[in-house]
């Protein structure tokens, strides 16, 4: 466990110059630590630190091992050579999340949300509910939303007070590095294959997700998807008060809430209308957010108030425009196969979708998409590094056009799509082959659509 007092006066090495690395470096420097940031890639613009923090880029040097402890950015592979060497030298390694939490009062109510899909929507929804609760009932109690959504926790950890709510979206990357993480409320939405290249297989990916519940105690709360078979297998390890949800009629675990097609009905008697969001998966996201909020005392009427006004997240099945009768949908946040399946199932069972698919592959087979492609898709427009694999696994089963990049795919679809068709960017891949992140990929898609319309 990272204890600031134990390492005071020591030198920290922050591995990685991404958002979380920059925030962690600033946090530690602001608390009086000497800080080195070490980045594997060559980076030219380093004005963020104003010379107060030592920075090396283009590779990790021996300076890393002269530091007293290391803060690991989430995206760095667990078996990276520099981490192996640090462990050999018995240099302590911490996650950005646990370092940031060390500067948050222990009394702060921490609610954490994870899952392969739905994390951002559920975290945002829960954050809005708690903000509404604070405004209506406890004005002195602020709500902060951080983690894998928006700003890293390190960016404002020192601002948080003991009475506040802290809602965290946590990824499997963050969880695998967080040995002592203990949220008051822990929510697991689902588990499907993702990041297998990073974790080294499905078993290790599941173990990373299970860490969410590892340190909870009997006075904490656990919320999980009772309709997800892999989630249900983790129940035996849960020591906290358990509440399960599922919008599906058949589920392996007894649930505390169900959906009658119109309302979300809770075993304690509450009946809530879910937000007006596309897809049954969003009903489950609402169930999860509501159970988390109820566990910390939020009245049902406040939850309903937020449900009524909550809108779809950017880059997740986001309508961009309708042009010449063709709908353009931005689902850039679909960075795995299951996300793309969810997006496809949100439309009518008619083959009218021109699916833009591809990017940096994550290790799973695209063949799992075939039943859905045949039901919903007219043609697959492949882009990015994964084009060869997509074509190899899907060739002969569904029409595929090799487009290479997003601009070509949008132009091709605009020429060939007919009225009432849908052009859907739902790549099922990471964005890092051609874009900085999924947000940039989504923004570029939206810009291309607007340029198409303006022409």
C-alpha cells in the first residue's frame, strides 16, 4: 500500500506520459516529492511540467532504477522489461489509482464501476444521481467523477473532502495494478473477452476484474450482473452485502431487481422508469446505477429525476446526422467485439447497416460477430491494422470492402448506402493504430459526416 509518509523525501518515477502519468507526476511534485517521468516513446512537447519535473522520453534509462518507487500508468504491460527489472531490485511499484487514493480522506465514500461494457454510461449516470442528491439533500457533500472517465483521480485527489462522494470508472488495467483498493460500493456490469493481448488470456482478465471485490468487508456493498454467467461465478468470493441485477428473463443468479418491459422493479418496492437510452444494455446500466445509489441512501425519487433527463453518452451509439435518408451513428467507444454486438442489436433485424469495423486488434476472433452481421449488416467496411484478420475470418460469409481508413469508409458508404440505411462506426478494436484514442476517432468520424453534408 502506498503511504505518503513512508516515502516522503524519496524520489518517484512515473512510468508513462499519458493523462494519468502527467496527473500523478504533478500530484507527487505538489506534495514535495522529487519526480522523474519516464516515457518509452519519443515525445517533443513537454511544456506541461514547466521544468519542475525531470522527464526522459524515447526509452527508459537507468535513472528509473535510481528512484525509490515507481508509479505505473495503466496501459503499460505487466511483463514489461522495466517492471521486471524493478521487481528484481525490489523497487516498490504502485498504480496511479492507489497513489491518488492515498491523498483522499479515508472517510470519503468511494463507489467504483467496472465491466467490459457500459462503464462510462453507468459511472456518468451514478455521478449525476449523487450530484442531484447532494444538491437536494446534502449541499455540503460534493461528488467527484474520475478514473477511466474524464480526468484521472490524481488531477484533483487533494481537493476531495471526507464527506464527499467519489465515483470511479475503473478498467481491468487499473484493477490488476491495485493491490489494496477497497471501494465502499463496487459494481461489476459484465465480463466478455477484451484486452486479452494485455492480460495474457481470459482467466487473467477475469481475475483482474475480480480484484474489485477483493478487499471489501461485510459493511461494504457489491453490485453485479446476475444475468452474466462469468459475473455469477465470482459471487462466492464476495464478502460485502450483495445486490444483483438483470434485465433478462433467465439468469443464473437470484436478482434484486427486474425489468417488466416498462419499469425497473426492485425487491424493496421501488418502481422506476429507465432513461430513454437505446438498447436493453442501458436498462441494465440504469439498474446498476440505481442499486449503487440506493446502497448509500439516495431516495428513489431523486434517481427517477435523473433518469428522466439523462441522455446518451458521446461516442456510444451516438446519432450524428441523417443525410439523404441515411443515418450516421458514432459508436467509436465500441473497442471490443461485445460492444459492437450490443450496438448492432440496438437496430431492427433488417440488413441495412454499413458497418465500419477495424483498428488495432485485441486478440479475440471476429467470427463471433457472424450471426449478427448476417442479421443486421449489408456490408462490412474494414479499416486499420486488423483488416487482414477481419477479411481472413469473415471472408465469404458477409460482403467486405477494404477501405484502409475512416475517410475512405465514410465516402464509400455515402455513395452506396440507400434511404433508411445506417452507416455505423462500431470498430470492435482499439483506436491506437490511426488515432490517439477512441474519442479522437469518434470526433474525426463526426467531422467527416459534417463535411459530407456541407458539400
